[in-house]
């Protein structure tokens, strides 16, 4: 296995500068276009998944859809390919400099007007993606980045790339720490059918998180996690102008 790190080039077009994150599907690096020097983010499929035809197929399919998709609230995908040296598929997207929404909320909840603007922006982005048949499946305050630290510049990242439509079971452990935002069907309820509603459920939980500053506690044991999704949480403290939404 060829190691990837600062200075690694992909197809002679892109160069890696530093690793910024890793997850269940791949690693994310900050890099630049070799010709222009333009900053980019590069997501590279984990080596152990690079030979999985289903995952690589999904990766390519969603990358194709999103490459031609342009919405201000969604990270822009620029290119995808497989580098022959490292033998792993990668995805190039715009580099967004700023904190996540969850980092921003550590200093307290959003003001109501600010929150309403955010919700409208995120809902518009999700609606546009859903019209293309793309479901994000992992909407959470960690996956919203505030470009230049501004809520008005919020962008949804990690958009649906190479997640199977069968949903994610508890046992796969891909949701460590993210149960607060996971929809019931991703835990096996409602016949595990993933649809646009999956994102809308998670967006509702994100809205409460933004207005309170802390997420609704949807975590617990396997049984508790499911039971908490059989009832509607108490949101009587949420402003009446937004509660019904």
C-alpha cells in the first residue's frame, strides 16, 4: 500500500498538503491544484474499501451527479478519479475555511433570525439535492461548515458520497457519536427505507440543536436509541414562530 501524505500527487493534477479528517469511508486532505495553486479538499476512499466494487460504484455515481450540481448551500464537487499509483478513488471539492456549526454552537445558540436564515438555506440545498435523487443520510451540526465563520455562508459537506441506500445499522459503528441526528429508518425502523424524509428528520433535530445550543439527547443503549425515536421530543421551549415547522 502506497502511503499518502504531504507532497503526494494525484494523476499529476492535484497535490496533498495535509490531512484534515478521517471517517468510515475515507480520509480528507487539504491540497491544491498543481497548475493554479488553487486550494482544494480531497476525499480519498480508504484502502480497504478501494477494491469494493459496490462502494466505488456508488462513489462514482454520486460524484457524477454532484459534479454538475451547483447550490450555494452545498460543497462544490470539482473532479473525481483513481490515481494509478495509490490505486484508490478520490474526490476533489472546494476547500471551505471555517468552523463547523457544532463548533459555533459551543459558544451558545443562534439568534432566532440567524437560525431562520440558516434553516431556509439548508432546506433549499437539501430540496435541490433531493430533486436529483440524492439523499445526504448524515445531516448533523458536524457536517455544516460556516465559510469564513458566517452562518449566512453555511454549506453542507460530506454529501451522500458512497453510502449504501440500505441504511446503516448500529453494528456497523459508522455513527459513533452521531446518534443524536440519526433517523429512525437508519436504525431499522420503518423497514429501513431511506428517502428524502431521512434528511428532513435529521434537519429537524439540527434546528433544535441550533436554537438551544445543545442537541436533543437521542443517544443511549441500543434499546434507548430506538425508543427515543418512537416519541416526539418536548420542544415547548422553541419559539412558536418555528415550532410547528
